[in-house]
């Protein structure tokens, strides 16, 4: 994979040369890479960010790579105290990896270690969405929505469509929303079939923190709320750096939101998106106040 080859080159560039001071090489860490997911660990309230170059615990404005692992972590979602689900690709330094696709993996120690649950070498879940006892996944290899009723041990493959994000809620497990390049779609039969909704703003990501509430991130960075997916109300917008575009949204509740953009800046709102503070900004963006 081109990504893994690129990371290998980055890691090689970060290897200390004989006689180089440690301070110089430490500053050459490649950072998070493009961010795929955000979440709060209910065990201690820590915010985690998952990206092309690992899982990171956000401390102040610093992103600390967990276990020094460069695993490309996709579909990241927090399901309980210290318990995370994810997918993606092995670290380029992992000599034991047998496949470029991790399938479904689980951590019970806040990303320090991971174990395989299913679909190793087969699935690359770009989205994982838990709704009570139902787990939805979007597999980029088959372009299908996968559904599991036993925490991901076995899967049923359902609709095939180009999903950007999925949203579902425990109170209505069979109802699942999907953002796509063609607009917002809804399924009422657990992802077997989907139908489009008209006149919906262009959405990058969608969440369902309550049975009667959808929270979405618009392509323009606005936070939008809806009760039915048909009419939307703007609640505020991300303070995006110049030329950055929104990419990730996680709703811990109706009011507690996390988001990220293409500059890999991470934001937090505790008033439903009306105002935001920066949790992490890469060094390359530190001087950009736009």
C-alpha cells in the first residue's frame, strides 16, 4: 500500500542519525496523520483521536500516541470504559501482520493492545456504528453495509452503496441513516434497503445521540440538527483554519460534540455546536488563527 510505504519513509526519516541530539529527532514525529475518528473514554473522560498514524490521547493541546503504535485506525468508536472498536491497517513496523486489512478489532485497555474479533484480512470498516445490540459497519472492500447482532463476531452483508457515515440509535436499531455523495439516505429495515431524502444540505458526517435527534456536520462546517432528517436547523459552525474542510463528527450527547477537519485540528463543543474550543492543533497549524 502507498500509505504504508509513505509511513515507512517517514519513520526512516525519524530514526536518529549517529550523533544527532534526541531533541532534534523527537520534533520530527509525523503526527496523527489524517484523522478518522474521535471519542471520549467514559472511564476517565479522556478524548481520543484515531488517524492514519495511530490512536492518540489528547492531553491539553498535545496528542500522545498510545503504545507508540503507528496502526492506521479506521472506524474508531468508543463502546464502554476503556473499550474501543476499530478497523484499518497494521502498523508498517508490525512484522507479524499477515494482511493489510485488520477486520474488526477490539481494545479493552484504551488502545494499548488490540485483539481481532472477526473478518481479519477481509474487511476494512471505514465506519462502525453501535445501536444497542446491533453493530453496523461499512466495509470499503465490498462497499456494503455489514450488520452484526453478536458484537461483531459474525456479520450479515446488506445494501451496497457509497457510504460516508452511518448513524443509528439503540431505541430504533433497525433505522439507520447514511451520508453518501448522492445525499442523505435512510433505511427502516436494518440496512437492507435505503431511500433518499430530498432537499437535505450536503453532509460530511451524521450522528444520532437521541432517538429524536440527528446531529450533522455540513460540508461548510456548520452543525445542523433535525428531528426527522427532512428539515434542518443550523446551531453554529466550526472555526476552520484557512482552506481546511470538516471531516469528522462525534456526538457524545446532544450538547457534547467533537469534530475534526482536514488540517487535523480537533475541536470540542459543550453547547450543541454554538461555540468551540481547540483540543489539538498540529504544529504546522499553530500559527493559523483563521
